[in-house]
C-alpha cells in the first residue's frame, strides 16, 4: 500500500512539478496537444451551451428570459479571474491547478444532465441544474487566463496568428462533427418522446471528452514562471490605473455589452421562436463552422501580415451587420436567410475568436500579463452579464410590430440593437491605434 502511494506521488510530481528545462521537442509537442485539448474543450462547449443548453433548460421549464440568463452565467463568472490571477501569479508551476480545475469544470457540466434521475420536483430540478452549471463555470473561469498564458508561452510571436488560426480550425471542425451527430441523436430521442434520455447521452459523451481533455492538459510540459506576489487592490485597480491598458479594458467592456445583450438569446430564439429541430440547428452550425475553419486560418495570416487590431475590427464589423440582419429572421424567412447569415457569422467569428483572445495579451506588460488579462476579463464579464439582464428586461418591454409585412418580435429588436452596438464598438476601437505595437 505504501509502495503504491509513493509511486503515485512520484507520478504526480513528474507530471505536474517537473523542473527540467523544456526542449524544442517539448514546445512542439505542447503546441500539438493544445490543438487536441482545444478540440475537446470546444466539443464540451458545443454540447453544454447554445441549442443543447436552451433545449435542456426549456424541457425543465425555463422561460425565454431565464434561458438567456442561464446562458450568460459563464460570462458573469469571468469576474472571478480578477481574483484567480492573484493565486496564479504567485505560483511558478500552475499546471496541477489548471488541470484539476479543468477536470472539475467538465465533470460538473456532464453531471447536470443526470439531475432528473435524482431530483423529482420540477422547480428543484431547474434550480439544481443552474447551481451545478454555475459551480462548473466557477472552476472554468478561475483558470481561464492561466490556460491562455500557458498557450502563449509555448507559441513564438512570429507564428502566433497562424497557430491560433489552425488551432481554432481544428477545434471547430471537431465540434461541428460532434454537434451533427448529437443533434441527430437528440432528434431521435425527441421523436420517440424520451428527450430526457437523450440529454443523458449528451452528458455521457461530455464525461468521456472531459477525461480526454484532462489527459491532454496533463501531458503538456509547462515552462516555469517567475512568481509575482500581488495583493487584491493590485488586481482590482492597477490595470485600470494604467492609462494605456485602460483603453483596452473599456473596449472589451463595450464589446461584451454589445455582444451579450442579445448573444444568449440567439439559440433560445431558434428553439422556442423559430421552433427548429436539433438536426437543422446543427446543420446550420455545420455551415458556420465550415466557413469558420477556413476563415480562422485566413484571419490568422491576415493578423500576422497586418495587425491584430485590424483583424479584430474587420471581423467584429462583419458580425455587427449579421446581428442586425436577424431583425428579418422569421419562421417564413429563416430557411432562406439563416444559412447565409450563419456563413457570414462563421467568417466573422473566425477572426473574432483569435483576435479578441490575443489582443488583451498583446497590449498587457509581459511580466504582468496574467494580472492584466484576468482583470480585463473580470470587468468585461461583469459588464456582459449585466448586459444580458438588460436584454432580458428589454424583451418584456419591446413591442411586437410589423415592418413591410414582416412580423418583428421583441427578440428580433434585441438582435438589431446588438448589431448597432457592435458597430459602435468597432468605431470606438480606433482609440487603440495609439497603443498598437
């Protein structure tokens, strides 16, 4: 027994606290494994957000407004990153904490699909799912910037755009195939009036992907970091007090305001407003992801050749126009209009995902990168969650009307407002030119 414990202790020490200097092979292997990890992470996100989460919450009795708020919980919990940076910055080895919290995050997401097996009261079921979902994203948000910084430690700046584009392409290729399969599975269960059993299958798939993701993270070597002792006031105030980085933070707050005021409601509208089935929703996802896979690679090369700021502004501007165009999305027009908008959305997100990820690191001082980015994510996340609450309130206020014979609901007006705000954010980002480097 003692021998087994010592062997386990040695294994953990070699896996998570190995102090040897990384070789070029370690760096190369780490970059490849992060691509595989990205596929797993994206697959889990696909199965625990969007139409799958909206459909599950709706089946448990959630209203449209409540559904949107549930979907924005991960955005709210980004505020934790301000505090997690204090702990992460104090560690020279972060791998054990990141890997463990990542596993807790994904296993909890898997477990929420099995709540109906244990909790019989309908109201308590939904409350339990919300509690588990929130707890899961507590762990996920706590390590968000730590994973991002770990990736950037392994990727030299001159290949960063190309690498992030490739990583994003593989991740969305995998999640597209996964969502198509699981969409078909969910429709089969729904047509046989056993939808809850279908969600349990989704939970089982999430469990196995979570274990694979943990193996990937545990297999990646981590460069040693120099610990920086920080106090809570530093995390809250210091990045905001930096005159140049404050422009970045205000940009991200504006972006989250514009995106999240309607973002969580798109999937809700497809499930409850347009009443599309899962197979068709995942087919639309296939269109978006196929375009995004190619676009991410092109946007990455574009960013390397020009700047991350220009790539961000162009891709965000495209998304703003897409959101505004959802004003005309009705059950009668969706089969013609939606495939086009999904393709344009995929092209836009191909640039947004990698540029928004990289810009916040790009402008932060290297030695304080985790602190600054964590603080940025916290303020932006809080702004995004409050924006979703505003969007949920506006749904109850916006009137239903007709425009040129097309019925316009409150949710469609919300999409138009989001598009206008995103375009406003693109204009505001012109202020960042003075700090571009």
